[in-house]
C-alpha cells in the first residue's frame, strides 16, 4: 500500500515514515502542500497524510487541489496536525477527511486508522 505523507517538520515526518515503513507500507514524503499534490498526481497513493501548517501550500489547500481531480478525489486523506481548534476540524470535515488526528499522536493509532481505510 502506497502512502504520501506531507509535513514540513522533517523530524516528525521521518518518525512517521519510519513507523509506516516498519508496518509494511510504501512511503513517499513531501515537505509542503505543493510538493504533496505533485507527488500524489505522480504516484496515486492509497492514502494521503497531510499536516495543515506547511509553507508554499497548506494541507487544506493541498486537499482541495487533490479533491478537484477526478482520478484522485476518492483517495482517503488523514489530517495529522497540531491544530485542534473547532474551525480547523470543521474544515477537515468539509473536505471529507477520512480522519483528523492531532499532535501529539500515537503512531499505532495512525497505522490502525490507515489500515481501516483500505
């Protein structure tokens, strides 16, 4: 199963990628929303994990861009973010996010959420 993870915080992205790889997933990484969209278009992953606060293009903008494309719009998106405010969570719902996880988070919980999607 292919997963794209986008987070501008390198250390966190590497930790998440390591846990996902150890669980048997094929992981591709991006450090901003724009790069994530390009990677998703190229790879067409099974699941996308997006941070919200990223440079160039934030996670919400990236999700909107992905959802506009017919061949990508049904890929489940999980927001993994420090933003725990109600407005952000509602925006995640509006974008039909499969899950909305806040940092700090449990890698095991993320893996279970991913496995539950496919």
